[in-house]
């Protein structure tokens, strides 16, 4: 069985199992992060690494608090690849991040609906 | 006493997330919520604030300029920088400019809690990551001005242990030099922390430097 895309115990620990605040945080995440992914997508399309990095910079702490270790790994990988001379790997990592973000969104929506 | 906070960050998600985390902390209240330095400076004119949690990268007025303005116009307000940058030189520069504390944006809530209380009580907070930085230089240049409460005088033995800590000796080394057991060194170290209000060895070094008890 594959690992879950998010580790919900992280949010439970952060908010001391306060379901209302967890729900509030997830709702906030779902409302605010599409703008960052949009920036990343646009930056990737125009090969604007700076734009991608700015959005990642803002996204990274949220991935940490969310309990999304793979998203953190991808953020770090993209940052590293932005200064390497391998544009294809850079683009592939961004595509993987965006796809992973969608899986997280599905998982979070499912979590909201379960409550 | 309630600690009154201002959150300043252009990211709504981070600001709201942080406010949610802080809601749980006893004795802490977020009274200002600002998207940039200009909003903060305007807010500080009308609202009494003890500590500002300040992001660095913001439009309109960034964190560095904001901190300098806060230092000048609101000298009693303390500033904890919240940043994603963990490079030592970066952190040192901010501390030199007058930050009372420095936290990474993915800091655990318990540490944020500790930092807020430490800054409110002692005027500064150093994380473990900062312990190894050039605290001596900061205190010497008077860029760092911690405030300590009146305390019981330190005993001769405590002063010996404090000087050992300042010289970066280990517990075993201090014990050997002043002919006491490592356990007794730990006992004196705990007393030092209690008496000075410092939270760690770095805080003890700052205390010793600021009181003229140790000069590198």
C-alpha cells in the first residue's frame, strides 16, 4: 500500500485535536494555495524560475504544517534543480509537484467531508 | 499579563494559519494583523503591542525596513523575525539590525510559544541554531540589549561555571577545572538559568557579557 499523501496526525498534533481549528486550517489551505500553484504553473510555462521559487518559498512552510513530506521533498528538489542546468528535470519536478498537490487537495476534501 | 502580538506577513495563508496556532496559547493575544510594514506602522500608532512577528519578504515595505522603523518609532515594541532563510549570516545581520528573536517559518508551535514568552520576559530569544553564532560580537557591539530582572547575586561557584560556559567548555571540562563533579556543574548551571531567566547556554553567555562578567 502506498503512503498517504498527507499525514493528518501532524495537523492533529499542531491543533491539539481541535477539530474545528483543523477544519478551519484545511479550508484556508484549500482556498489560498491554488494561487501559488497557478504562479508555479505560469512560471514553469514561461521558464521563469524566479517566479516558481517565490511561490515555493511561500508554499514550503505550509507543506510542513500540513504534514505533506513528499511536497516538501519536491519543493526542495525544484529549488535545487532551478540552479542546475537540467531544464527537463526542473519541468518534470514541477509537473510532479502540481500532480501531487491535486492528490493532496482530494485527500483534504475527503477529510472535510468525513467530519 | 497578556502578551499582545502583531502578525505581519503578506501571505494571508501564513498569517491566518499562525493566528490559528496562536489562538491556543495562554496569555497571548493577536491584536494586529498586517499584510506589510506600512500597515503595521499605522496600526502601532493606535494599538498597544508588545511583540511583532515579522516576515521579511513583503511588498510595499519589507521586513528589514519595517524593523528599522519600528526600532526608531516604537522602541518598546520587540520584534521576532519569521523567515524561511536559515543562513547564519542572514540571521546575524537581522540580529544586528535589532531583531529580538529569529524563527524559521516552519518552527513548531511549542518553540514559537517559548520564543514569545522569552522575548516578553528577557528581551531576546535564541534558538539552538543561533547558539553557535557570534553572540559575543553582537553583545560587544551593543546591538543586542537583553533585559534581565533583578536577580539573586551569583555565588562564586556559579560565576566559575558561568565563565566555563562562556569559554565553551563542556560540563566535564568545567568539572575538571574547578574540581567539582559534573553533576554539581549541572546543578550550578540550572541555578544560573533560574536566576538569570536565560533559557539556554547562549542566553547565559549574553547575560555574562552584558553584565561584564566575561570578556572574550
